[in-house]
């Protein structure tokens, strides 16, 4: 079975060691996948997140998964798309890499990502998808303890973009 997979689904339902949350820099919840994860995890997640006092774009923080089937939630604020000349690509890659670093540091073997920054933050998914998968693929090559990373796409358009990108990074 491939170590990097792209599926369509709801990340809050996945029983993996860690799911990644496309957060904002306050780490106090929001809409999109952030809202879905906080709703599914329950109020304990917000209490745990409050302790961090926020998180810079591209960095990552880890908490328990509370009522989620996942053991951990890794929170990372991706970049807001501002046209592509504000270091967005580097910050997006940082979000993926720093989340994976935290997952490995906490003994995770299976990790699920949403499509970071391509919703409210308006990062074009056709640009984000190959960058995200390339970053994950490179990390997997250097970290054999990671057994499986799943990109969980919520809608059809995102799923198509990541399936297409997967062919270019295999
Ligand atoms: N499972 C998987 N993916 C999901 C789910 C879900 N349950 N719900 C939404 N998504 C997808 C969206 O369809 C999109 O493809 O997550 C991707 C990221 O979109 P957003 O959640 O809008 O995240 P982002 O673009 O990174 O913007 C972050 O939005 O929710 C707020 O608090 C968050 O301010 C932050 C901003």
C-alpha cells in the first residue's frame, strides 16, 4: 500500500494517530475544517489551544484529539494567499513540514492532512496540491517511521487537483 494517499472524505472521522487542522494564528477555532475539528473534538480542544497563546503562520502545535477518533490534533496556520509574492509557497511548505516534524516527535505513524490554505485563505489549489504532496513525499523519504500520510479532500474539485498532483510526485 502506498505511504502517501489522496482520498475524499471528512478528516474528523479518520482514526489515525494525528489529524492536522488548518487553523489561524489565534488557534481559537474558526470556520471550515477548523470549525469541524473543534465541533467534533469538543470544548476541551479550545481549552488546550488557549494555552499556546497563538501560533505563527507555518509553525505547528500539537494537542490531544479529545472526542475525535484521532489521538492527536496538530494545528498549523497556513498562509493567506496574497498573489504569490509574499512567501506563500515557503510558508505553506513550512506548515506541512512542521506538522510532520511534530507528528514524528510524538511517535505518530499515521497522519491525515486537509488541504491547508485552499479554502478561506484562497491559496489556489492547483498550486497548493503539488507543493503539499512534494513536501510530504520528501519528508517520507527521510522518515521511515511514518507509515502512512493521507491527504483528505472534502470536495470533488480539491480531490481532483490532488489526484492529478499525486501523479506528478510518485
Ligand atoms: N475534512 C476535510 N477537509 C475539510 C473539512 C473536513 N471536515 N471541512 C473543510 N475542509 C476543507 C475545505 O473544503 C478546504 O479544501 O479544508 C480545506 C481548507 O479550507 P479551510 O478550512 O477554509 O482552511 P484555510 O483555507 O486554511 O483557512 C483557514 O479558515 O476555518 C478558518 O479558522 C480557520 O481562519 C482559519 C481559516
